[in-house]
């Protein structure tokens, strides 16, 4: 300890040291960055001080990758990672990924540089053209808060405030921009000690969650108990892993079926009350939407909204005329005009603002009390549960038939690909980052733990290029746990940010990226075809500008050039298991990324 102090006296203590020390004290484990002169002070402090206190710098080859790595890390841990972005040009590479994080509701501390603001100190010419008034303007619409402190005390306060703001529900990124002058100026140690001891002594608090008013929650409990066919639709509830257990308990206590939007892992697919992919919402006389974005569209439409499970095949649901709708969540707190995120306004019958991590256990307690003292009611609920069980089993039988029907298709069907992978994964401790192979990974695999799925391959924001770096960030979070992390990633999605494989290689992150390769931005093939059909134009030409052929991308070679290991292209279903086994062997024995190029049918 004494050695450190002497060193500090000799080295001096700077603004960026203060920032990095506070990041450590706030529990930040990773700072993902792409370098630049406006963050050189911060960069130096990360290398020299951050490493001592356990903050690791993650080198990324693009700012969009850095943000998505931090986003993935937050999905796996619920905790923010930090990102450092060079001014203007670095910052302008990041907004789409910041938007994804904002709209996905994850915490993130985005740090940036600017200036030097002191005129004489600005180098020609880069410092002139990359100094903005203010950098925050470029991302203000996409973050919960942004700020540019003017002095060291302000830097300390705003970092603490930013952290609290980011991790308070609804969680979201914040952006803090530091003048080069402030980063590189000497700072008095006593100022740092004061703030550091308060942070370590937990003098700055994050508020406890919003509880929801009991009277309304009691009415929701009543509706769950006394409706004929109640169904819960779960959106982002699984962001708190403990809420998954509460939701299971609620479903069991009240005998309610649950439909999972697959925005997060919300409900185990093998649970008899899992009704995902069934049409039961149409029979429901009470629908309880939990943390659902865009309630109106999520309830009424199946495929057009990302928020609705890809397990359902028809587009529009016809609900019962007498259906009652209840809502629990924090959606109103996320309102922002920069991105609308809604369709029509949903009429509801009962609605309460509450954090589901506290509302769900309350409902479980409340309903248990009522049911325990009423054997007649318990029998009624058991009958309801057995009806749901039949629906659950029926849909699973249908999927098995569909798998059999699609067994021999060439190119391989997503169903068969998922089946072959499961033969290997079922013996593993595995985590799926993102993706479902068109729903088949959830239809066929056993998803029982929150780490069996983290979200949509384009995140809540729908921005392509998210899946691969987010998978790296998720794998970073599980590094050293022995859990094998894989992602199911479209070829188009992967190609936006394929360089993130280098980051995984460089930082020795074992991870398996399975490329769902249909040689196209297939989603847009369908859009092109729809327009061609409606205008009576050539179907052949509908493929121009949406296929990824001629040349076909060699994913295995690309992976190898970035320090990873590549398998494929794999076309025969019989080869999938071996590729998975080999990939698992590689990630277990060497800490490197593996890419499996799987040629599959688009649907
Ligand atoms: C950054 C960005 N650019 C464009 C789009 C529009 N888009 C939506 S889906 C998609 C195709 C993605 O291709 P791939 O990942 O291969 O999935 P596929 O549709 O082939 O299954 C595109 C380009 C987007 N969502 N995000
Ligand atoms: Mg594709």
C-alpha cells in the first residue's frame, strides 16, 4: 500500500485517475473501447490504475462493437459495464448501438472525451474538428441522461449520479463527457479520498424498487383467481432473474398460463403452464401483461411486432369481446419522443405502475392466502391447470410432427438444425446468448434457467450487428464459470460486426457463434417479394440487393483470420453434432471464439 502511495506522489494524480478509481469503487468490471486522443487520459488511467483495482479494458475494433459488448454484459449480469468513446467520430459510430441499449432497457456507463476546451491547448487540426458543443447532443435522444462536468468535484459527482441514474429502473445508458483538460489536469488526492470513501461506504444509494399500490395489486390477484381463462403475457420481466422464479410461483399458485414474448427468458418452456406458441390468448377472459412494451400491438399481433413470440404462426389474434386487460410495469417511465415504440393506445381494465420483482412475490403471497383457506377454489384452480397442461402438451406434439415433416429438407430446416444441436447441448452446462433459429431452439431445447436465453438477436432496438458483439459481452460475463456460451446469429447480422471475433480472441473469451447462414438478408427478401407481388414485378429481380451470394462469405476463414476457429460451411444435418462437439472441445481447452457456419433454410 505504501508503495502505491509513493508511486502516486511521484506520478501525480489526474482527473482521469479519479474517474477510473470511482469506476472501480462503483463496481465496474469492464470498459470496452476503441482508442482516440480525446480519451487518452482516461485510457492511460485505465491501463495504469484500472488494472490494479480490477477494471479490465476490452479492446474493440469499432465503437458499435464496444457498446454492444457492454450491452451483452449487462444482459447476463444486470450490471452496467462502461464504454469509452473518442469525441465526435468515435461517438458517431456508436448511436445505433446506444439506441439498442436504451430501447432494451439495459444499464451502461458511456464515457467520452472532448476538447481540450481551453482554446490554446487545442492541437491543430484534429482537436478543432473533433470538439463539439456539446458531444452529448449526438446521443441525447438515446440516453437517459448526459452531462459534461467542469471540474474534478463535478466529475466525481456526475459519475456517481450517472451510475445511479443508469441502474435505477427503467435502466438505460447514460453519457458522460470529459474535457481532455479535465482528464489530464492534476487533481488533489484529498478530493478523491472524500468521494471514494463515500462510495465505498455506500453513502450514495440506489432507490429500492417501486412497489405498486396494494389495493390495485389485490384486484389483480382477484382477477387472476376468479377469471375463467386468465393468461399472463410476459415481456421484459426476466431482466431480474429472481422474477422468473416468482413468475413460476405465481403461475402455479393461481393456475395461470404464461406466454413468453422472448424479449428475455421469462418462463421455462418445459413447464406445463407454458402456453407460448399456443392460441390461448384468444380464449383468455383476463390477460395480464407484465413489463410489456407496446401492449396493444403485443396482444393483438403475433409476428409483426418484435415483442411477440416468434413461436406463433398467424399474424392477428382475435380476442374475446369480453376480455379484461391488466398491466403491471414501468413503461410510462420510459416515454420519449425520439423513438415512439408504440402503436395504438391500449384500453385496459386495471393497471398499476410497479416493478415486477416486488409485485410478483406480493401477488404470490396474496393468492396463496386466499387459496389456502378455500378447498373448493383450490379444486377449481387445479382443473384449470390441467386444461392448460393439455394445451401445452398439444402444441409440443404439433412441433414434434413439424420437426418430423421437415427432417430431410435441404438446405437443412432450422428445426432440424436446432434438434441436432440439442443432442449435444443437452449434456452441457450451456448459455444461449441470443437467437432462436426461427423459434426452434425454444420449441425443441429445454429452457429452464435464465441463462438459457438473453434476448432477441437485434436486441430490443432491432438494430442489426448487435448479436455477435453482444454474444462476446455475454461470454465475457460467464468467463471462468465453465458454462459454454453460444449464440444463434443470422449471416447478415454477424457481418455488420464480425470483427468482434477479434476482441474475443484477444481477450481469450471462449464463445461459440453459430451462423444461421441463409445467404441473405432474408427478412428483406420477404419485403422485396411483397412489393414485387403487389406491383406485379419480377420475382427474380426481387432478390437483388438482399442476397449475400457471389461471393459467398467464408465465415470459417474469416474467424480464423481474427484468431478464432472456424467450422463449415456445414450443409449436412449429420455433421452438425460433430461440429458442436468440436466447438465445445475447442472452447473448453483453449479460450478462443469458435464460429460454426451452418447453411439453413430461411424458414
Ligand atoms: C442496422 C440495421 N440495418 C438494417 C436493418 C433492416 N433489417 C432487418 S432484418 C434484416 C436482415 C438480417 O439478415 P440476417 O441476420 O441474415 O437474418 P435473416 O433475415 O436472413 O434471417 C435487415 C437488413 C436493421 N434492422 N438494422
Ligand atoms: Mg440471413
